[in-house]
């Protein structure tokens, strides 16, 4: 607030099912933005390097069993512990490309049957994305892409439920990218969105009222 419009970085979130291509697209976009001379960084959630993140990671690899509500709150805590660093980066003019964020938290937990309002509650107050790029891939296609690595949620039936849950979370910050196009046109398509998007950099850090 009170900063010049050029000084603020954009918060760009990638969302989608497991194996939807988020990680590759994030890196491609990072190289592209850096090539244009923008200051940009790649982030991801869960951030498995923190103490909370290590618990999340152990849960995902089935080395730790936790109640569904408990793990939901840990995923959220993992975003909260990074909030002030994210805000500092954005204020300093760095654009953050974030591989998964609150939408993953709500979609994956509500796919287990948890109440969606309850799932959204701990996300309120985190930084709101300027743009969410949702990589839309049919769950069956995601499985075909090199298969799953064997983590807890990497099962077709569960991913189908997650896809349904993501659908109800779509809001005005979303651009849905149909993924069969991605394999051919990935970078052109994304940069087509991103060039105008970077004009949104005047958006100051604001608080998320809901997912
Ligand atoms: P990753 O494979 O992108 O590291 O994500 C790990 C898994 O965790 C993935 O199946 C999605 C899930 N997840 C949640 O259930 N809640 C969350 O808040 C996040 C960020 C990821």
C-alpha cells in the first residue's frame, strides 16, 4: 500500500490434479519471465523443507497417519508460516509463481468428505492470488502421463473426486487451461495470458476473504 504500481510483484498460482503438468509449466514460465527481465521466483506448497512440511511429507508418503482435519490444518499452517516471506517478496517487486496453494487445500480435503466451509476457514487471511492458472486435465489422462509416484492421493478414484471439488472453487481469478493444448502450445498460451497479467502488478497485497 502506498507503493508505486511497478514495485509490486504478482502472485500467480498454478492448480490442478496430480500429474497435470503444473511443475513443468511453472519452470517454463519462470524462465520466460526471467528472460524478459522480470524478477520472479518459483515456490511450491506443501513446502516440505519446514518442520510442518516434513510432517506433511511423511503423511503423504504414508509414513505418518493423521486425522483428516489435522492434516488439513497442517497444510494450511505450512502456507501461514510462509505468508510474511511471500508478502515481503511481493512488496520488493518479485513475482511469485506458486505450485499449489489454498485451492489444493480445500479441493483435496473436501474430496475426502470434509465440510467445504470448514476447509476454507483457515485459509482466510492468506495472500490472495492475482491469477490462478488451473491446468484442466481429465483424471484418466493424468494417470497415463508417466503414472503416479505412489503418494497417498495418487489414485484415480480419489483424483476424480478432487476434480469435482476443484470445479466448485473456480472464481474470477481463474484461467482454466485445457491441457491437451498445453502439450503443443504451452509456453505461447501461458505467455499470452501472462503478458497482460503482469500489468496487474499494481495490485497491492490484500487479504483473502474466502478461497
Ligand atoms: P505435490 O505433489 O504438488 O507436492 O502435492 C502433494 C499432495 O498434497 C498432492 O496430492 C496435493 C496435496 N495437497 C493437499 O492435500 N492440500 C494442500 O494444501 C496442498 C498444497 C497439497
